[in-house]
C-alpha cells in the first residue's frame, strides 16, 4: 500500500494517478468541510474514467469481506433464481 497525496496537497495526487491509469479502485471516506474540493475532483474523475468508488467505511468493509469470501471459495458461481427456490413448498 502506498500513501497518495490529496488534491489540495499538490502533485502528483490521486487524480493524476487515476488519469494515468495507475488506480483501479478508489476508497475515499471524506469528513469535515475541508475535503469537499478534493472529494468533488476525485468523484468526477472516477466517474469519468469508470473507476469504482467506495465512499463509506461500511461499504469498504463489505467489499473486502466479499473479496475474501470469493478467494476462499475459489470464485463466483452462477445459479438461477428458480434453483434457489426449487425445493421450497409454497
């Protein structure tokens, strides 16, 4: 993991790295009034470049849990909705 400068801290910063295709996922959990400008630049760039953006600690935790589960189970499996309910009596 590498610390990256905020937009307001100078260059190169997180937006520069997104533009250079060096960032493929953004986890940005801003707080307070100061990071508003940074947040706008990060969101705008992520959206324009199709980079997934996570903005809460809860969502980041869920994302990490999902990745761990997928790695432990060996991947994603697909199942039709009807298959889940095939054995249920209505």
